[in-house]
C-alpha cells in the first residue's frame, strides 16, 4: 500500500537498551544516508524478552540484540552480527572490593533487571541479591557512577575501552567474567520481510556498519538525530 501511494519503504528497528543507547543512532543514520528518500527509518527499545513479540507481530521489521532463533520451526531467522566480551569495571582509583562478587555494590541500567539480558544473567550467576544492586536510567549514567567509585558495573569491553584507556575505569575479573557476548540480528525469513528490511540486513554486513558497531562514538548531526521510541510491553 505504501508503494502504491508513492510513499517510501518503512523500516522499524527494535534493539536492546545498550545497542539503542550507543550504536543504533549512528547505525540508522549511516543506513538512512545510503538509502536516501527510499526508506523511512525509526527505532525503539525493548527488553530482551519482549523483542521476539514485536518482530513476530510485525510491530518491528528487524531486531538487534539476543538470539531469537527457533531452530527453523518459525518465521524468524537470527544470525550472529557482532562478537564482544562482557566485563566488570570499577573506578580506576578504587581497590578491589572486599569479599565475593555477590557482596559487592553493583551498578546497572535497566538491563540488569532483565533476567534475559547479559547483565541480568551475570548477576544471577554471581548470586547478587537485590539489596546489592542500584539501577540507573542508562549505561552512561551507570559507568559515570562506577568511575566515581560508587560500585562496580557490567559493561561490554569494546564500548568501555575508551574509559579504561583514559584511566577512568579499570577491569575486574570475576568467576563469571570476562565472558563472550554476541549481538544478533533477527528478521522474518526471506520472502516475508520488506525491501527496506532486506536492504538494512545487507548494510549490517558491510565494513561501514562493522566500524560503527566496533567504535560507535562519532555521534550524528543534530538535524538527523531521532530519539528512540521506547516500547513497553505490559502483561497480566
């Protein structure tokens, strides 16, 4: 119907909070520059456990985050997109916290409260009780608090490495970290997705997209910035 009206293809991308905060604005900007007026792009944020629902119900065209593969039994296809490492950081000037990690003061963003997210699984694996966790509105605020010595924070190695190089943060080893972490891209199977989704999937495998995912700190021009649309799923 959009094509019949002469409207551009619509591309709706949903991602986890970390990807939406650090990577997706620059990624979508680069894709929009390539696609030009042929595609109208937007993106939103959802918890790991809610992303599948959005793509299955055609509320999003492409998802970036956890693997949603269903072993070929459904309509969705997930594939690895970017591999990194999950680490724990603290202030560069702070000594190692005493006792086991379960007794440390942990600083997390919303993903730390999501049992399906990397941070949530890490806290569960280390046996961290809720009383030892403080939640911040985003990962940037979490890392700022960690740099000030307020506690320790889980982070992705390649995203936090600039702060480590500037001696704001340092890495802490735990029984569960460093550990592998992988971003996946998920979309409906070929034939069930839009031309814009196909074009975006192709773009994600280009060197330009890989550079953005590896070092997403360049930002975007104000005229092209689109704040994320936050998607909240309510259940009974």
